[in-house]
């Protein structure tokens, strides 16, 4: 799926959630659950409660992973870096996003 297709799909799912579950406009965690549910992820009530109230958000985990690996790259510390092919792919995606959002 191309970057444009991914963004369009995400936008459509998010707008659908906003329309049918207005509370998702105020809670990223609830929005994650609803979007993933529309995509087929089914969680028990206990799992939903843990996700909403106990676990770290995917955004926090991803943001901290990026920061830790960015700092590791600056120090040339391979301990926390992904495999070279993963790093190359991530940097390519980062550039694609810069170009995509730079166009608007």
C-alpha cells in the first residue's frame, strides 16, 4: 500500500470513528481501539480496560523508541539500533513523509 493510500485509509477510519464515537475525539487510546477494532482486532473487556487505563500508549512507546535510537546513532552506539536494513527503511519512510507533507 502506498503512502498516499495509507494516509487516505487512516483519515477515513479516523473520521468514521469521530462520527460514530464522538468520545474518540478526546482520547487517542480510545481512538486506537476503535480503529484497530474496525480493522479486525478484537479485545476482551479486560484487555480493553488494561489498554485504556494501565498500559503505555503506542505513541509513547514509538516516540521513546525513536528518541533512544536517535541518541544511539549520534553516539555511534549500536546497542539500541535496529538492523541496518530496518534503519534504512525507516529513514526512507521518514523522507517520504517529509516530502508528502512538504507538498501541502
